[in-house]
C-alpha cells in the first residue's frame, strides 16, 4: 500500500473491520509514521482516510 501522505511504503497493521459496504484495513507508513485506513469495496481499494493526530 502506498502512503497517501508521503508516497512511501505503508504496511498493514493487521487491524481489519467492516464499515458499511466497505472492508477497512489499518495501515502505518514506514517513512513518515502516519497511520491511515484503506477502504475496500468488492476487494478493490476505494479510498484511504488519514488518521487524525
Ligand atoms: Zn508516509
């Protein structure tokens, strides 16, 4: 997963949950240390949401 903040390589945190019709996964960037969530619909990445803080 590419980091939406800096474009670096982000790895999955192992956290997964359901959000409406999306499957969400937690990621953390190894370059800028920002956390964000990836939202998947039907197995395809729909959008990412950076975590506040
Ligand atoms: Zn980053």
